[in-house]
């Protein structure tokens, strides 16, 4: 059986990967730090321990990779590169040795990319990942590497590159099994958004909508609120990307306020509660925020395919003024949503239908904005 070392079965959700076995009993401090999730201490232990190890030992490449992974997680990229280069000195022959060197190359290129992300380090990492794809199974080093690549490409909205890296990431996360459902869902979101940005084909919007339904099912079917909460953010992001593909311009306003549909009759679902889409509406106490100063749609890569979408939570006081405004999610990213917050502070809640018992005050009011493009 081909094998590439102990990190194949690492559970990155807990960030734990251990060197094990009697031949590795001399690095207990490293193991203890990794088990505790303290990669900074683990990296320091690795650097201190490495000169004391016998360089003729057969498991040296595995140790070097484990040390390098801990260093990369601690963002000590210089040490990570050193350990990866040591791991690549492995001289064995055959499929197992080839797989081992391929994984060491991924670690080296990932450390180089994390230290200095540019076109060259991105391409060398992508090339290493392509070679690694020929080996079976799942490992934590490859997962962390491809995740960094997707985050970079999608963060900069480099659609061609994001499609390439997310396609690789979908394959890698799929091999990780059920523990990686959340990561797989996010990679599929990037892949569908990139495909739509490249083609404009609405079938990729359908994929985004189907992903949102899957995320909602994960929330409702999770064993606990804590387990469900992991899927709330990805649900919001997927939903915004799907909604952002509707570019129908408005002749009157540059901003649309997206109102969630009322919950369906029946028992309250966990998704309704955690997503705060609201209880059943009281038609005698309807209210809405009045946009005093509508924001202008920002220009970003893909503006011809996507609107800017921002989702916020805020508190409303008795006079209808918002405060404690928090960004929940944003398209093209949550950072661009922050520039609208100062404008939102000038908005006010207004009454639509009212009764004496009604109040403008509300905690955790959810507001979703779509910044529409100007008419063509």
C-alpha cells in the first residue's frame, strides 16, 4: 500500500497531528505541544530537537515533514522551508518514496507561498499539488496548502486561478471524509462562483442555491447548536453569492433592501433561530430602515457578473437609530462591507403599519443590502 506519512489522517478541525511509535519517543515535548494545539511551542521544540536526531534513521523524512508542518502552522516559514528541504533529501525508490517526496514538495512550496505569495510561488505550489494528486488518500499538509491557495485566489477575485485552485481543493477535501463537509462546501462555493464569473451560465447559480440548501440542512440536522453554528457563516456567504448574480438594475434606487421570507408554518427550525431570519411577522408592527444616504456600488473584478451584497446585524433604539453594527457576510468580501457602516449609522427605522403597543427598538436586526449597478 502506498503511504505518505502520519499526516494523511490528520484531523485539521482540531489541528492535531502526532508523531507516534517507539522510535519517536525522543520528541515527547513536540508531541505534547502539537496535541495541545500550540504550534508556536511545537515549532520551537522542533528546531531545538532536529540537531539531536540521528540523520541515518529511516523515519527522518516523516519527522522532518511533521516538524515542517508545525512550523508552517506557527507561521515560522523559514523553519518550515528548512524542514521541507530536509524531507526532500529522501533517497528511497518506488511509489511510496515518490509519494513521500511529492508531499515534502507540497510542504516546501506551501511554505514559500505563505511567506511571499506572488505569481511565481503560487504557480510552483499549484504544480506541486498536481503531482501530489496522483497519490491516493488524504493528508493535512496538502489540505492546508490548497486552502491557502483558494483563500488567496478568491480573496483577490482572480477568477481563473480561483477556479483552478478550488477544483483541486474540492477533490482534496472530498477525500477527507465527513469531517471536511464544511470546507468542501466552501470550496464548492468558490468553484461555482468562479465558473459563473467565467461563463455567465445560470446553471452555476443553481449550484450555489443547491449548496445553500445543503448548508441549511446541515444547520437543521446537526446534533447541537454548537455543531450547527459552524455552517451558519458559509450559508450566509453562499446565499449572498447566489443573490449577487441577479443584476437587474433599478431605474429609481441604487440600493435594494433584501427582506427574508417569513418562516414557514410549523415547528421552528434551528436554521430560522440561528440565522435570525425572524419570528412570524406581526403585520401590525411593520417597520423598515430608510436609506438616508444610499451607498454607491463599488467596482471590483466581476462587477459585470455580480452585484455587491452586504449583510449586517445591528441594534435599533427607541428613536429608530441603528447602533452596534456588525458585518455578517459580504460580497465580494466582508472587508468591502465595512465602508458602508458609517452610512448605516445615519439611517433610521421608520414605521409602516403601527399599533400603540409597537416599538422601534429591536435587538439583532438583520439587514441585507444589494448595491445595484446603474442602468445600462
